[in-house]
C-alpha cells in the first residue's frame, strides 16, 4: 500500500490539491469524503492547532466557526472545537492525550507540522485494525510536534467511503533524551458543536450482557469504562450519539467503537459553550505507559461512523465494515457447522466413553461439529471441578488413556447425517489462566499478575497469567500448538473466565493485551483452517480487537431464549450477528427455570452465525426430539443469509412483547423474518410487523399467509401475525422476491 503519497509541511501552505477523491487537503483544510458523510477539520495557520469543523452529512465548504464570546474566564483553546486536544494550555476539558515529561510537567503543545495522504491503509504493527486496499480506503497522516518537549505525534485518519467510516489512531514519538509517560490516550477525539444529543451505551454483567441504555448528553462528563483488564461484560468499548428525534430506522447517528480488548474509557463532555467532546481510548487508570527516548507509543484504533438511517443503519455499517475489513478469518464469509457443545449437557462429568456416546447422539440429530468443553485435562490435578488443573494442558490420562488422537478419531468416525462428511471435533481451552492447584502454578508462581506481596485475589478459583511476559506468550503458543498438532482438531473455543485484579504496574494490562495479540496472531496464522471462537464467560470480550483474529464469539452464558433476545439484539448494535455463537439449551432453563418451547429457542439461536445445541440429547422430550429435524433444516437454510445478509432490528424486546428481526440476503432475492410473542395479552392486539430493506416496487411471496405483495406493502403496511394465546411463541417467515 502507500502509492501516490503527498507530503505537505507548514512551510508549504500554498493550495495543494490531493489527487484522491476521498481525502483532499486544500491549504491544510482537510476534507474526508465518504458516500454519505463528510469529515472536515483544518489547521489554524497562526497557531498550528487542529480544529474540528464537521462530521456528518455531506458538506462542500469550510464555514466560519460558531461564535463564542472571545473573552472572559474561558477563552483561547477553551472556545475552540479541537481535533486532538492536549492538556495545559487553556482548555479545561478532558484531553485526548496526556503526557508526563521527564521534569514532571504534563503540558503539551502538539501543533501541525506536515501531512501525508496515501491510498490504502498501513497496518498497525502488533495491533488489530481495519484493513483494505487502495480502492477501499485512503489514509491521511497528520504529523504534530511539540518543540518544548521534543515529542511528535502522528494522527492517522483512514476513510472507508462505502461505510461512512473513519478509523483513527495516533502514535507518540519521544525524540528527546528522557523517558516520557503516556497517562491518557484517546484514539478518537473530536468536538461536536452545540447539538442536542442522546447517548446509547451498553451495560450489563455476566449472563446479562449488552443491555441498551440511552441517556441525554448533558453538561459535564459522562464516562463509560471497563477497568476489568478486558472489554468486559459490564460495558463495551462502544457508544453512539444521536439527536433525540432519531429512531431505530431514521435519523442521524454517530457510532464509535474501539478496536481493543483491554480496559477502555468512552467519554462525552458537554462544556459551558455547549460543545460536546467525544473521547474513546484506553482507560487512564491502566495507562501510565513509559516511552523511552527514540521509541514510540501506538494507540489502538477507534472506528467512528455516521449514518442517517437511524440506529439500525449505524449497526449495519459496522457489520459490513467488520465483515469485510476487520475480521481476517477465512470463515468470516462461510456458513458455520452446526455444533453440539458438551458443557451444559455434561459439565465436568466427562470421560472418553461418555463423550463418544454424546458425539454419537449428536450426529443423529444432524450435528456437524462436536465440541468437548471444559474438563478434559490435568494429570496431577485432574480438572474435575473449576478449582483444579487450569494451566496443565495435558489430557487427563484417566479419561483418555491413549491421549486425544484415538478419541478424536472415534469422533471423526461418525458420519454427519445425510452426508458423507466426518463429524468434526473441537476443543475448549483457557490458556491465559491458571489454578493455584496446578503444576504450572507450582513451577511458575511468578507468571501470574500480582502486585508485590498483596494477596492474589481469586475469581472462579483461578489467577491470570501475565501474558505481557514473553515466556508466558511462548508457553501459550507452544501449548496450544502442541494441542492442535496432537489430534485432528478443527475448532477451538478460547475461554477466559475472570478479570484482572492485582497489577504490579497499571501498564501491565496494556502490555498483556499486546502480548495476547502477539499470541493470537501467531496461532491464527499457523492454524488458519481452525475455526476459532472467543469466549469470556460469555460476552466478556465480545470486541472488535478479537474479531480481527477470530470470526465468532460465544455471546453469553445465559442461554435462556427470552433473555438472549435482549442480549443478542444489544450485541448487534455494533457486532454482526454472523459473529455470534448461540445455542439451544435445555428447558426449563438452568438459570431462570423459564420453560420456552424448542421452536422459540431454535429461532433465537439461529439468528446467529454459529448455531448449535448445548444440551444432553438424552434429556430431550419426545416433542423436542421430534422438532429437532425441522429446526436443523431451518438453521441450515437461514445460515447463509445470517452470514452474508443484512440485519434489521424491527422491534426491540425491551419495548414490546412482540420483538422481531429480519435478515435480507446479500443479493436481495430473499428475506427472513423472526417474530416473537414473549407474553400473551388479551388486549391490545399485536402491531403489524413492518419490514425493512426490501425493494419497494418488487413483489415478494411470503410463507406466512402465502400472499405476494410489494416491498412497499411489507414495509409500510406490515405483516399481521396471528399469535396463539400463549407466551413465548415464535415465527420464522420467508419472503422470496418474484
Ligand atoms: C465459561 C464459558 O462461558 C462456558 O461456556 C463454559 O465453557 C465454561 N466456562 C467452562 O468452564
């Protein structure tokens, strides 16, 4: 990448027109142009400050900034809309970058020096990031320099015109002769004008992930963060801003997502003049990153995108951008095998005989991939429960006397129903963790995250290995590759079941995440044919960082289909349904005893790219067993549309007892609607399900009432569904373009 480079410096401020459509720089007035979005900022030529001008629907010109009384207590920088705010020079708002210099001062003056435009997008070394070639993306790099501290910054903007998206990151280069410390690093920062805005975030906990929360952007700061060491269940590195009039399907929305798996911070700050600063980056409690002379710090990437098609339009842009320009796995665009996972069916009660029996039962149900979850390893400390064995990744010899190879061969000997394909085998690992009751911990107690002599606090009886250490990285790489070489393993579920607690230094977390990316980069490059699934007690690390390497993630440990509607639709705010793992588990549900029909459970689970079962087939009722073949057939039919189609949230479970979703196939020839009645009510009647994304003039046959209507009729009139007088009813409706 990097053809057609144009470099301009402050000394050459004569009009410069750059030959690319997506980025122009007229006298350092920078215009980033997408299909339906403009992003404008400029250099104040007197001071060298970067000033934000516009991020929104297309505009053609730079216009004078809003007038703010230029005197009083707050003047100078406080009244400017700043693009990369530093600290200490009359701007009292939170900065994007906060550097402590060798003499202890934290003032920075990062001012314009030069810029460069390239087509394509350079890789971010060691970090997950969006990618694309010259026809997908163009990049503007603006070099800033602080001549007092001899520190430079390179602020990078990559515009993906098709998705109305800008990927931003920056680096800080220490040109001086003493260490500097980065205390705060927001990968994305801009100042919006005085607009009335609402904020959507996601909030939750274990088994309660991705609940959509909306609030007004008021004066002062609103910060959403994770200090867990990971992106976490509590929150997610995602926020969206919108005027109060925006709906799910119409109006302006700005979405922001950090491509990062560690702790993060997302802040909106409305200042006295009404301007709204947006910051998204590392959590400053876990920053304090030292940069030595001659070295540089590279921030993670943040993606900001704009839609005029409501919250749903924003989500679809994220989905398509991430499927085409973030996720690198070859499986991203492939349909996924239907799997059966042993966890909820057998738990730790496993051995080779019971597992092979389970695989045999699975195959009769139409399963294509059998997944051996937790419990298969440990010799001195056999993993009979969650207090033992983590870290000792050798098969338990009592369960597998001849190792994994013959056991996996037994699984592969089953033939998938109605095919000649062997049943595939997948395995669970949790390589970043260790139980104190393990040989690994006894040999390497210093490999875990810890702080001085503070007690090492346990969660789920385990400690976190310090993946920032090269020796730990090597251990994980060699252990996981040894495992993958030991048998015919085609899928790995990579779990992670606790947060980071004691850190010897706040920046341990940053180093850990870089170490983790190094490990995963190595393993996914070496084993590209393995289908990798991320998991962190469910959705604790459902983030764009890991989606770069792994195509799918277990969405939540909560498999109750009703709760899952909220969780899955919340996750879909930013991440594509094709990247979600969703399974049918037993009823009544182990979490809440809710008794939901297998059809409803099936419909909820098949809205995800990786569909499967997580139950003991021996416990299926007669009705459930009889329903499975048609559920499998439906899941197979819908999977290509879930993988490559576009997703619409038609009605949200938190607002109506009749939530509904819709996928439209990539070629527009068919569409599938999932409609639900969660609670039967005598009155009122269910509202029509108004569809989206159809060609208004085309005619579509539907298999609900066997009618053929125009797209306009489905979208403006809607489908009326006759629901039974019962809770938890579901329908799957296919539309075929005529
Ligand atoms: C937590 C995961 O989310 C579950 O699916 C399961 O794999 C357990 N860990 C196993 O310990």
